[in-house]
C-alpha cells in the first residue's frame, strides 16, 4: 500500500491516497495477502519497479535505470507474469530515451529471463499449467478483468463485478473529462489498474465526484470481502477439516477424492501415497469431496457416494458447506477395482490413495 501510494503520488497526493485505498480494500489483494505463495511479493516488486521507472522518466540517470532493472529482475524471479509490466515499461523508456541508453540494463533483465526458460519448460512438462490451458484465452481475459475488480471468487460476483466496473469506468471518464493536463499525462504513462483508477478518483477539479466514486468502490470491495469471510462455500478449499473428519490414522485404508487431492491431504494424513494398479485391497473406503466452484453462480455442494461398493457397508456421512466425507467398511480385506471407485466418486480423473 505505501508503494502504491508513492506511485500514485507522482500524479497527485489525492491519486496516491486513492491508490493505497484501492489496494487496501481490493478483494484480490486481500485474498493473496493470506497466502504463502509468491503473488503478494510479485505485486510489491512490480509496484516498486513502477516507482523506479517513473523516476527514470523524470530524470534519466544511469543509476536510476539500473535500480529499475534490478527491481524488474526481482519481480521476474518471483513470477513470470512480471514480463507483462516489464515489456511496456521498456518500450516507453526506449521511445523517450532511445534504445542505446536502455539497452544494457534491459539486456540484464532479458538474460535473467532466458536463464529461467529451462525451469519454465520443466514446469510446463510437469503439467503445472494444464489447469490454465484448459480455459480459452477469451475466458481467461474476462476472468482476469473480473478478478482485478472483485477478486477471485465471491457471492453475487457477476453483479458486484458489473457495479465495480461501472464505478471504475466512471473514474476514468472523470479523468478524461475534467482532469488537468498533468493528471492525464501521468495517468497515460501508468498502465496498472489501481493507479489509473486512482488518478480519476483524485481529479482536482471534481473532488466530490471522485470521492463518491472511490467510496462506492471501496464499500463494494469491502462487502465482497465480508461476504467471502461469512460464507464457508466461498472460502479456500478446506482440506484440513476434511482430513480431520476422518478417524485417526487407519493403516491400509483407501481414500478416493478429486484430482490433485493427494498433495493437500498428505499434509494432514501421513503415509499417504497413490494407489497404483487396476485394483486395491482394503477393509475401509473413504470418499472425500469439496464444494465445486463455478464461474457463474454460487458453488455446488460437495457430493460423496452413499451406496456401498460390493462387499462394503456404509458407516456414516459427514457433510458441511465446504466438504463432505462418506465412510465404508468391509468385514474382511476386500479387493475393489480402481474403475469402480472412480465411477462411484463421479471423478473420472480423481485420485485413489492408500494410507500405510
């Protein structure tokens, strides 16, 4: 938030304050602030790179160029998507200063990017991007715009996204209509969404209108955050509670769940591994399912089978808004086909796991 304030302040103090406020209330920022993954760090490094880039435009000295390049390298090492800010920043710098002055620091960033190519190819070969590539480019672009406005997932997200989008467009139109030349010029150079909107909210000639739009956008964003926190179905996958709903460690039991379930479940259930082969032998079968998120509409409730596979009987079913667990026991060790378990779970790509 302080870094975004500094970035917005290059336009005006009011724009800086609104940039910090939009960051404070943004549902996507709130979501990623709770994670140990690299996204929050990417935002920090990218925002800092923008501030340094602004200073290069104001005073194109070599030390400032290298500071910007160094921060861009940190952002790129944090996440590949930093390139989407680095490329337009580079183009603008080259147009203003000439390629000769920026070639060496830009080349340093490019060399780091080239060094990351083997890692990116390995991650792609491991299937780590399959879930992204399953969606069309059009849907990904639309989803990105929605996430910038109202976060990754929340109640009434179509309605809140449209309302937030109208408020954001109102801020941009306000900037174009009554913004002073230095405000429009500063906003034209700054592509990041929060600072661009903040420039409109902070227009000096229409402070009341800008304040009304900004307060409306902040209140709407806060309502989304409160809604997500209040409704379990909209929160993160609750693998911990699902694992704890199972009885204490039972050697030899088989657990059937959705695709990619083994990694989170293995954190709470030790000695869990993939069951290989066309069949498994066990006395206990446990089915675990989470609620299903949808691009449009509320999440679907978790569904687990209640009809026992041959040789087993139902022991019990535990359901919540976030997850469901059904347990089956057999009087003796019984062999069950892998295909039968997947069919019962309704997950053709699900995982069959065994605990030792």
